[in-house]
């Protein structure tokens, strides 16, 4: 009788362990898909932001014209670190904007730049809605690099969403198992296409930004 009771307790313990493992496995699977959703949304946002900024800086969108500088002032705080001063565009220049062809003119226009300009300097700018951006193909291509970088994140997000693989921490699905599962449909082809095009496009765009 004692032996039978001991077996029953063991079976109950095995059942509890199996149930716990099932809960953990399900939670990790959901974690992989939630992580994939985060990567997907981040990739789409990065691509959209890069395409938006790059198209304006390249002159493909908005209204191109010239801003004649009247005054410039430094806008970063006095206690800003040296690195933040270097990386940001800390100077705000105000002046008169005249669209190409003279069809539009606006006083009090302002643009953020990296250095001070003397009064009377003419800057090539692009009007994007209610703001002005200093146009230039070198900066535009850097934003296009971000656009392609978003493709890589989006491809990774699709892979995690489709397979439940979590690239961080513990994953219910191994990488080899997830890769094999992705090959049963079109997921692997789509992921390879997006990450490949994104990687090559991002690298080329970044290199071109130093050549134009």
C-alpha cells in the first residue's frame, strides 16, 4: 500500500513538472513573438523615418529654395557634453527663405545647422511642412542607410513572429528548429531577401554618403 501511495505522489509530481514546463514553454513562445512584433514595428518606423528625411534632404519632396542668413545663435545648453555638441546640430540660423523661381517667400524662417554662418550667407534648404532642413545628398544618403537598416529589423521581426524564436534570453524554439520551420513556407525566402537587401543597401548608402 505504501509503495502504491509513493507511486501516486511521484505521478502527481511528474504531472506538475510537465504542466510547469508547458507554461514556461508557452510563455517563451509568446516572448519570441512579442519580441518579433517589437522588431517589426521598430524596423517599419526606422524605414519610414529614413525615407521621409532622406527624400526631403535629397530634394525629392518639399519645396527647395535658399535661406539668406540674418543671424545665427548657438542653442545647446552650456553644460552639454563635448560629444553631444559634436553630434547634434546646435546652431539655429534665421533669415528669409525664397523658393526656387521666387514663387514663395517667407521671412523669419529658421534652420538648424552645425556651425555659425555670417549674415548674408545663402543656404540651400528644403521646406518640409513647417520646418526647414539644410539639404545635401551626403546627409540624404545617411538617412537612406537608416531606411535600409529598418529592412533588417523588419526581416528579423517577421522571422521571430513566424517561428516564435526569441533572439534574446531563453527561447522555446532553437535557432536550428526555427530556421528549419521557416524553410517550409515562404518565410525563409522573405527573411533572406529583406535582410540581404537591407544589409547591402545600408552599407552602400553609407559609403555613397562620403563620395557625393
